[in-house]
């Protein structure tokens, strides 16, 4: 670790320790670490620390995706910055260029969603070349807070207020407990090269509006410590979510009658549980039948169903989408994908 000054050294040690603890907890010696590096401060900070401790955490490779959004040459400069760092330290470098704007036009999906899908497809394809692997990304504490605010604005249950998970399957985010200010202090204090993506300063994207306009407004007018306040709330929401998920799983297994193919049948006795658990069990059943099917459904229709008298012996049915429905009949609740 390279740093000068007491304050800078303290920040460096904190950031370095956070990454090391995360890797110790979430990765094994057999894992190849696929580090997603855009060239920004977050990912360059992560790469710099992982590089220093890689003998203890296994081999690392770097992936850099050009989204085809920027045409001013800055994206190419980012790529050269990341490649230069990798060449300097002998780190395998994988690069791919895609055309996000064209795919957005073809699919109607948002640029953020398309970009995310293409990034993780790339990372996984590289990882699969090595067998056992984990994907490391530079998501930080501010990103987690921004995610919670975006979910609140769009509407969310407690599960949507848990921020960004440190570990989600193969994906590990060692910096998710570290603030953006600390990360910037690390790269500046340790001479780590990084770039600034000009699209991060454009408020046409929802996340950028939250980052550049909403949070600064709250800090100026309502709560100057909003980021730390929400980080504390995220911890509480996460604990509540874990408890609810355990209760939901217990109830799902208790009332499940039939589990086959595109149908899940539950006992109507499920209605004896608290409404929040009933709704979560039904959503659990829905997720089971749709599996990886890519379509949205209306959760509000579940609320409408639960607002009806369901124990009077009459058959009731609600459609969550064109091919997904919930049918209540003969003492049973069936979730069916047609």
C-alpha cells in the first residue's frame, strides 16, 4: 500500500481491509476473480487492492466493456487506461465492444438494463473459461443508497429497500460498505489512475438524477447526513427482509400441496397466516412457475385477490399477465402459467 499523511493512511487501511475481509468471506483459493473494471475510481480502486493481495485470493483477470454509447473518444481512453494498468502488472485483460443504443432501439428496454445484461453476460462468459470463478464489481455505499431511493420512487416492498447485496451468487461487491468519498481519497492518496465517465454527469439517466440532483437537494435542505442515515436503514431493512424470507419459506413448504411444472397449488389454509406472509408466499409461487421467463406481472392483482372473500366456496381468478393467473377454488389456491 502506498500512501502519505495520517488521514489518507487511515482511509487506505479501511478500504483495503474492507476488500480483504469481503474476499476472505466470499471467495476461495480456487476461484478466478473476474474483476469488472470501467476505469472509474470505484473499479480502479478495487483492482488496485485485489492486485496487491491476489496471491492470497487466487488468479485475477480484468473485463472491460465498451457500451458503444460515447462517440467522443473518451470510452477508448478509458479502455487504454485499464489496459495500460493491466499490462503494467501482468494481469490478463479482456475487452469487448457492444452497441447498446441499437439494442435499446430493437428491444425497447432501457439503456441501463441493456448495459447491465450485456456486462454480466460478458463477465460470465470470461469466467466460464476458467471453471470456478467469482465476479467482482466496484459498487459502493452511495450506489446502494441511490438504488434504495430509486426503488422507493418506483414503489417497493421491504425487499427492495435492502440496497445492493455484498454477495449475490457469483457476484461479489467488496466496496459496498465504503463511501464514494473514501474511494476517491484512496485512489488519489495512492496514485491510482482513473477516469471520469462524462455520461455519469448527464441527468437524463434516472440514477444520475438521484445522484446529482435528489441526494444533494436532501443534503442541503432536509438531512445533511442522508447517505449514512439510509445506510443504517438499509441494515435494518435487510434484517427484516431476512426474517420475512425465513417465515415465507416456512409457510410455503407448510401449505404447498402440488409442485409440478407450470403449476403450484397451495392449501387455502394459507389465509390463516398474516396477510404480508400470504402475499409473499403467493409471490414465491409465482417466481417458481415463471422460473427464468422474461415478462412482468401485476402484483397489484394479488392485493385485489386478497381483498376478496376467499373462503365462501366460490371460484375466483385473477390474471397477473396474459399467461399467468391465480385461481382460488375448492379449498385450494393455484398459481398457473399457461
